[in-house]
C-alpha cells in the first residue's frame, strides 16, 4: 500500500518543479559520476591543492557563462536577491574546495569523498525541517539502506592510526560547506538559469581561491595542464553543471542520496590508481547506496503522476 502524503511531505519529497523527467534524473546521476573522479585528478595535478581548485573554477567559468549566454540567459535578468544568493554560494563553494582539496592529500580518496558528502545526511535533515514532518516509510527505508551502505564503504577507510584524522576532519568540514552551497543554489535556481548561475558562483569562488593559494605558498602555475583541464571539464562543467540543472527537479532527499554515489566511485578510483584497499564490503555498500537511490526514485514517480 502506498504511503499517504500530506501537502507538506509532497513539498519535500516531490520535485520542486513537477515537470521532472527522466532526463533530469539522468543528469543528477551522471553529474555525480563525473564529480566522483575529481579527487583522483586533484592528486594528479602538479599545482597545490587550493591552486588546483582555482584552476578548476577559473577554466570552467567562461565556458559555463558561454553555455548560459547561448541558452538566452543574461546576467541583468537576475534580481538583486538572486545575485546575493549566488555570491554567497560562491563563498561557500570556495570554503568547501579549500577544505576538501586539502583533505584529499591527507586521507583516502573514498574516505574524503564519503565524509565530504555528509551533505547527503544534512540535506535529508534540511528536508525534514522544511516539510515539518518525518518522511514517509518508503523514504525512511531508503535512508536507512543508503546510510548502511555508506557505513560499509567507510569501514575500511578508518584505522586506529591517527594518520587519516586531519584529512577526515577537513572532509567533514567540507561537507558542511557543501551543504550550505547546495541549499543556497537550490534557492537561487528557482529564478536563475542553471549554467549562468553556476558560472557566477564559480567565478566568485575562483576569485577567493587564488589569493588563498598564494597566501598558502602553493605552486599556482602548472607544468602539465592536462589534469587541470580534465578536472575543469569533468567535475565543474559536466559534473556541477548537470547537478545544478537537476537541483530544482528533485527533493533534497533524492539529491542527498545521489551524492552518496560519489564515495563509491571514488573508492573504485583510489583502488585503480593508488592501490587503496577495495573489499567486498565496499562493493556491497556501493550497491546498497545505488539501490536506495533507485528506491526513492521509484517511490516519487507515482506522486508526480
């Protein structure tokens, strides 16, 4: 029997725009897949961690703005309130990248991505507060299934040795900033086109990351541009571009669960590139996360019919 849903629940669990389509869901999944391999490229870059974040955004922002311009959007169409939201999103995104990119070199790839995506849990909490009631039973089951899978992914990443402690702490801090960024972008996307909105937030973040990299004494100019260009195109243009496009189409819960695809894929990347341990528990955890995402997607479909 289908779970009964009140208007408040539907505001949270159903897409913000009822015209959600399979294309938007594909964008959500593909965007997270593209972002998942970002930590691998950050490690391969020959610039400092913060400088790598700067180039990721600085190289991507003009292309994002061009896509938005070709789509017919003009910055002057933005209201002052929306522009302020995008400026704030850029600040939060810069803080997220600083914390996360530093963490990538101080812990395992899967661990950094999993802890940074504590945004998935925080988004679920945000949605419950927004709806002012607990989620329906189907969604509660999906949440438990997803976080049980995430816990399995995390088992092999934590050690008794304090070797990963600083990196894990930075990853959690990055997850907090990323949650703020996503919530603000959700609000901005109500009245802003996705590509131009992301271009503005990226440009703001880039202007903060460059002086941060210089003050940190990092190497800013690369010898090899290849990892940086791939990072800008995959993580920012494709990954964040598709994710930003999908934001207004789905509930915070589904978006949060989709974020958990990233640690599963990052763990795979760490195993492939750096021989980081990948066990059957990691594989089972990844399958559980993906299954929970499908469960929520199927549960939301009848509500939009």
